[in-house]
C-alpha cells in the first residue's frame, strides 16, 4: 500500500509517498501555499510527478483544527474533507490529523496525551503556526501514519 503523506502548514505543504512507516526516497517535495488555490491543486501536481505509484490512502497533518471528516488551515481558506479527498483522488481512505498532535505521537516516552491536551488548548487560543520547517516532514509523516493506524478502527473507509 502506498500512501500520500502531507504536512500542510500555513506557508508550505510538504508531500511524500510512504509504504508502511517508511517515506520513499526521493519523493519529498515542498510547495509554497501562496502559489496554489488549495490542497487539491498541490496534490494533483505532486501526483502527476509520481504517477508511477498507485496511491491508496492519503494521510495529512494540518496546521489547524481537525475532526475525523474535516480539517481547516488556520491562516488561509483551505478546507480538506476526507470524503472529497477519497472521491477526487480515488483512494480507499483519507485521514486528517492536527500537525501538533501528530508531532506529539513522535515524542519519546509516550507522553502523547499531555501533548495533545496542550495542542487542543493552543487550538482554542488560535495560536497554531509554530514555523515547523523542513527538518521535520519525515518525522511528522511517520507520526501521522502512526495516528492513522491507531484510528483505523474508529474511522470508516470512504470510497
């Protein structure tokens, strides 16, 4: 199974392909959000460059509030909906995760609940853009994949 993994921040969207918990070498690519109308456009451009892979799942970590069906970027009008992503890209499943919650899953020692609690408090205050830069997309992607696997029983497959 090949997944499109995305770290969608306020300034940049970083995309890669992953199999299992491994980001495939040479597949990481960064897009400036200001140059695009939304995530769908970014994903279409990215997937056109990687058409040799059949993507069956999308996992996106988003800098903004996320529910199981929808994620909204805090500082721009981008809205991602899992059902729309499945339909538009022909994937079996789409999972959206708050980017800070995904990073919390990467913390050593399993202190996820504490970190996620802080994340939700920060969301309530509307302060989300911490400037996560290029050194973190692989860790974030792997963390988002881990969150997706933990949620697998709670999130139905969408076609």
